[in-house]
């Protein structure tokens, strides 16, 4: 197995575990944590928004994690940073699975939940940038988008495991899921982390990092020479990050609300199917990025996503299993086209000596703004509209427009030394 293949495999496994941990929390926040940790809220909507607020804490911690681990990764090494992030995420997720609920320890329960979610955010804030760079910087010339796609592949794989875990637990019934079943997807994270560490420790350091300038302070350098790239990088990601959470976390809560009336089991199964579609499609889309240009491919799929926004929400409440599954799958295929090429697109926007910090700030800044706030904003807007879905549709279409503009004008950097 070549260095590039080992790096790509480690990027996939590591990001899969990190995103599994992150999405297990997101799924629980959408369907369980409002009752388990906020039972005294004044209304179901307020309880759900409180649950999503703890979920958003992880996104707000992600830029800080990007700065800390970006500095570490640009000065000490990509590989070392990735080992630490994996351990942090696994420990925090395992602890959530053991956390007493509000009925056991009162207000301390949501406080501890927020602390653990913050640790999760720090870890994933440093994870994605390093994993993406290990894959892209090891890749042969002309195949960087494809190899970078392995880091992106971890996202749908982690989401598939997370929604699949809760689908499995829901088979035991609603009472069992609320009593103990929700804990198991968190606890099994410990086993996944051990597997990920074994694979990650066997990967060589990035060849681009080994030849990069390691003097100076990366965060200062980024804001001195690459601040436009950070802002444009954030602007390329609203749909790739925030749109995803509108179409998963928010959609799950909306579809199972009284206004739509779909069953949790149905929607969880549909989301699992959609994650499988993304898992299968991601590398093909990344290959298209090398063949036709990553930015061009992302823009194609942004247009398709905007066009599908209305029918996606229109099928919810019809109780038509075929249409719901079809739209969830087709929409996920479209959004995966906006996400799959992003590792290579963002990597080429920054020079090697500040690249970990730069892409982490862009990606995690977008996560804090669009990922953390999108489900909360969609919930509030739809609630203000009396349960109508059109505000969520408008929000998604606006995200698509912003992404297209920023992709069209984003800068490019070519490494002098090929990976």
C-alpha cells in the first residue's frame, strides 16, 4: 500500500469516527435531549430550541479547536494533532453516554452536557483540517480532489453509523430508547476510537509539511496574508455544512412534528438511506472534481440543491414512504456534490506553512455560523411562520447563492513541491 493510500484510508477512518461522535449527539438533540435534559421548558418548541442550543455549542467551539490544533499541526505535525483530536472526541462522547439526566441531578445535567459538547467541538475543530491535508498533501498530482474525497467520505459514513445506531435502538420501542437505548450509541464510541488510533498511528507525516516553513505564528500569518481566503472559504461552505444540518437535524425534528406528522422510525430510516447514497457517491463526485474541476462540480450541484429545496419539504407530511425516501436520497446526492470536492478546494486556497490553520478557520468558522445556527434559525423561522416550511426553503436557497458567488472568486495556491 502506498503512502497516499494509507493516508487516504486513515483520513477516512478517523473522520468517520469523529463525525459519528458528532452526529450521534446531533440525532439525540433532535429527538431526545429536549425531554431528557430540558423537561421544564415552557413549551415543546422552547425545549427543542434549548436542545439545539447545546448542539450549537459544539459548533462555536470548533473555530477555537481549529486555531489550537491548526497551530499545532502547522508547527509540530499534522499526524500528532490528529491523534490528540481523536482521543478528545472519543472521551467526550463516551462521557455523554454515561451522563445523568435532568431527572437524576437537575440543572447540573444540561450544564455538564454543554461542557462535553464543547470538548467535542474543540476536537472536531482540529480534526477535519488535518485529515483533509493528510489526504490531499500525500496525493499524486492530478488526483488531489479524489484523495481529498476520502476525508469527506468520513462524514456520510459517520452519519450513516449514527442514524443507523438510533434506528436500531428505536426498534426496542420509545420507552426503552428514552430510558437507556440512547446511551449505547455514545458508549460504543470508545471501541471505534481504539480502531482509529491503531490506523492513524501507522501513517507517515505529510511530505508537504516536512518541507514547509515552520517559523512564525500561523494565526498571525493567516490574518496577515490570507484573511480574504478565510472569509471566502467560509462563504463557500454554507450548503456543504449548514445546508446539511437543515436537511438532517432540522428536517428530522420538522418531519416528526405535529405539522408534518411523520414517524421517527420512518425519517431515521430515510436519513440512513440518504447517508448511504452520499457514502456511495462521494468518491465519484471527487473523481469528477479532478476530471472537470472541483469548483465547477460544486457549483453544478449547488444549483441542483436549490432547485430541489421546495419538493424536499413538500413531501413531508404526505406519509408517502417512496416519495420521502426518494427526495431524501436525491437531495443528499445533490448536497454531497457541494461537499465532496471541498477538501481540495479549501487546501489550494492557502500556502502550506499556514494551511492547517487557514482551512480549519474557514471550515470551522462556517461550521459555527452555518452549521451551529442553521437548525436553530430554521426552527425559529418555521415556528414564527406557524409551522410552514417556506422559511427553511428560503434559507437553503440563499445559502446556495452565497456559495456559488464565493466559489467563483476564491483564490488558488499551487504547491512548489508536489506531494
